[in-house]
């Protein structure tokens, strides 16, 4: 790395440099060819299903088999059952292929067998899969071993212009996800709240966004007691970052939890593997920031504002104590009964600001509760909200990007668990349904504004390479939010 300044978002530059092209036939090198577990085997494989089976290849998702030939070599890439072949399966298969040819700088994928799907969507999915599958965070290695992807070639006899347009969209969506991964993977010592604000300023300037940064003095003047309360034990100042993309009709708000490191505060976390992953507790803010950074390139026609509430949560003599009462931007007071339930405190201020700005809808995203992880595991994020129409739009964006969500009920019968004896509300409910009571807390600040909440605590990281997910931070939500912004319509009351 030498004396070069540390770059917390190397993927922004790297993905912009990737060239995509479309060809009617492979031009040498190695070509990935999708093979389902049933149905016809593409002719490019040069073998029938029985021969592939003798080599142990069945077409199961995740399998790959290299087949040298006199011309261009091919890699058979398992895509699962033919009846389930959709853009998500194509995306995953492209990721597996990209890892199978880990030393190739130019990755070639045939679109044969996908003729029943939308060509542009398939092309986008392939590009996303290749780049997501090959991602590695090696920014702090003295000798990085990763071979970067510099080009992606799509082989199809379909409409080249349509495929190329889809591929270029895939580049943009992949860039959002990888920038989000970069930020979440960066150690807290390299990415403080002021550092994250600096990244936002940089991305804003490069992508036509209006950016406002509020420091500790400004937050004090604004009465943002939630953010300031969480920051009270830290030697590093907090930041609230507001980014606006002017797209026109409708106004959508994203609110991102930006806890750059969560020790738990006075309610100190146990020193285990999850504690070590708390550099990723800003994944919500990272996803929102990354999504905003690509809206211009996607041609989104909606105005979108992101509010990133950024600080670390540290124990010290000045830290917020259990039983303290914080006064938030809205004037409402919160009794802090657990300092490790800090994300909702910073987001209360950010949601209040969004409401003040008169937005049409708010979608917040946060690594908020272990309860969401316990309920849904690592494959799906929890979705809650006060508006069925907005929730449906989030679910549609989830389906398009295969960043999976599952809607939980906003069960108001649990709301009394948040009642406080000394303040308007306390920041933690009872022993059970923690994902729901946390959402109920946030709903208090959204009020009557259409609002949806994404709890990504379970999906923030992967422990292994698994299809489009690579070990480490997943960047979950960046593509989903970008897709949502592009298709957003103002919910009708």
C-alpha cells in the first residue's frame, strides 16, 4: 500500500473501470455456460447430461465443471431446476462462475438457456453476479491476492443493444453493493463518524447530490439528544449527514443507522465474534449512502433524501448511563434502560428530521436487533411498517434484487412494553418480540408519515462465500434501496 492515502471505498473506482461488452460468440478464453439440473444441456458444453453426470456434475446450483476444448474452454455452471430459473438463479450462477475462474481478469458468460427471461434483466443479473461473487476486501493487506475483474463479456445472439443496456445497469447496481460492502468491512479505526461524513461528501460531489454535514455543535443546537446521548462516551464527534438527490416527482427518505462501532456502551457486549463484527453496525447508513450515489446513473425520477445518523457507542466516564433520560429532536423524552439499544436512539432524531422536511415516505434501514437474526436467520431481513402500499413497494424491490425480506406484524399490543415511569418512552421492550418492539419505538417518530423499517441485523454479513454473498459484509440493502427509488410511487392514503 506504500504511502498512498487509505481509501475506504476502493470499489467505487474499480467498478467504474470495468468494461462490459456483448458478443455473438466466445472470443477465446473461458466461458461460463449455465446448465440446469434437468432439461436440455446447451450445445456449447459439448457433452450430454449422462457424460456430465459421469464427472459428478448434475447442474445443482453452486456446482461448476471445467471442460477444456480445442476452441474456447467452457465451464458448466449449475443453475438448479429449469422451472426455477429466474434472474436470481442467473445472478447466483454468475457469481459461482466468477469464483471458479478466480484468476481471470475478463469474465465471459453465455446467456444460452435464458431465452425465456427478459434479456436486459438477465444481462444485469450476470454482471451483478460476477462482481458480487468476485469481491474481496483486501484493502489492508500488504500483498493483495485478489485478481480484479476488468471486463465482462456476455455471449448472446439476442439484441446486443438491449443486453448492453442491461449490463451497464448491472454495473451501477453492483457498484452500490460493493461500496456498501467496502464501508462495512472497513475497521472502525479507519472509518469514524467524521470519516464516514467525508466519504459522503466525496460521493455526493461525484454523483450530483446535495450534501449537508452536521457536527456536534450543530446537533447540540438542533436538539438531537438521541445522537448526542449515544455519542456521550466517545472521544470522536458524531455526524448527521443529509444527502439529497433531486429527481423530480415524489419525495422518498432513507434513514440509515451509522454506528461506526458498537461496544454496547455501559451495557457492554460480551467479547465474542459478534462484538468483533460491530464495525459493521453502520451497514444501514452504508447501504443508504451507496444507494444515493447511483441514483443519477440509474436516471431515477424521484427526489430522494438520505439521513445518516453516525457515531460510535463507547463506554467511559462520560457515557450515557442506564436510567438517563434523553430529549430528542422532536422534543419527546426517552428513558435509556439499555445503552446497547442505541441504534433506535440515533434514528429517532433522523426520522424526526425527515418528517420535518415533509417527505412522502420514509424507509429506514438498520442493523437493529438480534431478535431479527433469531427469527429469520441470515437469509432474510425483517420488514415492518405502518403502510401496506409502501411495504409492498419494498417487497417488490426485494424480489427484483433478491435481497430477501419477510414482513413481520407491527403488533401494537406490545406497545405498552415501551412505557416509561419517568419519560415519554423507554428504549427497550420486554424479553420477547424484540424486532417488533424496536420497530414500534421507531414508529413513534414516523407518526402518520408512510414508513417502512428494514432490520438487517441478520443479513449484514456472511460467514462463507455463498452465491452472490462473499465472506464478510454483504452490503445488503444498497441494491434494494436503489431499485425502490427507481420504481417509487407516492403511497395513497
